């Protein structure tokens, strides 16, 4: 078993309240979850209107498959309207690392 972890630091331009931010984050996380069947959650920048950190976990029997899906999720988020990717980081963990 291999786990790929993707951390995305995102900017949400034009967001004027935490309510607007929650709507964008919920829409994005639901879209990622539905498209890829991965675990996804907001993991940081909870109190900032125009920033968020999203964490994604991918589990696979093969390392290259887990990494591939994580990179596909990254591209999906970059193409998603209403958010800009500031930084993205993928890390791959083997069973003894988890």
C-alpha cells in the first residue's frame, strides 16, 4: 500500500467573506472527491477570506499510481475556476512510513 499526500496552498480572489470562501471550498472539495474518489479536506488558513490550504490523500497498491492520481488532482484544481494555486506539494509514503 502506498499513500500520496497532496498539499495545495490556494488563493481565492474576489472572495469577500468567510461565507463566500466556504462555498468555494465546499464546491472544490466535493468536485475533487467526486472526480477522483480521494479523501480531501480544508487543512489550513481557516480564518483568511482569500486563502485556503487543501489536503488530499490517495491510497493505491502501486506507488506510481498514487503519485499519478495526486498530480491529476493538482491539474484539476489548477483548472478549477475561482482559485489560483500558490503552491503544491506531493509526498509519497510507503507502508512503513505511514
